[in-house]
């Protein structure tokens, strides 16, 4: 079969018409599909680099933690001592004795005081600058070419 310039031109026209027909036919289908709005894209997240605190700050935090731990341990021992003394003093008393009731109330009050003192130590620790984060967070430097 010999292809002439007229037949090549004719084939090109038919191909263009076919493409136009297919495009016109699929256009309504595409417009129906895109009726749902696309969700907004979040902004790109900034990279964070963790920098550990200087050694002096780490040492200071370590010393503060040890002091608070030893103070809490001392308060706990005192609390245990109060409880054992109270228990020893209640043994000879019968359950219906008014003295025993007073001793139980005093023991509960002492326990509440001990717990409040321990909580106060913890609050002082966190309020005295120990609430600094263990490391500083700084944004990463932007790289050229990205």
C-alpha cells in the first residue's frame, strides 16, 4: 500500500478529530469526579535538632535530684517512725476507747502533714529552676539547594 501526502494529511485530520471527540466525551466525567474539595496540605514541618545542656547544668541538676531524693528518704523514715510509735501506743487500748480514737485522728493528721511536706519538697524542686528541659530544641538550619 502506497501512502501519499493526501492520505497522511487525511489520517492526521481523523486522529485530531478522534482526540477531540475523546476529550469532549471524558470532560464531563472528569468534572463530576472533582466536585469533592481536596484537603488542604499542611505546611512543611521544620526539622528540630536537640542540643544537650552544658555539663555544668547537668551536674547541677544531678546534685539537686540527689538532694531531693535524700530529703524525701529522710521524711519517709520520719513518717515510718511516727507510724510505729503511734501503733505501739494504741496496742494496750481497746477498740472502743476514746483515747484510741484520738490517737487514730492524730496519726491521720500526722500522715497528712508528712505527705504534704514530701509534696512540698517535690514542688520546690520543680519550681526552683529544675523544670528546665533536659535539652534545648533549635530549628535545623536550612540547606541550600533544597
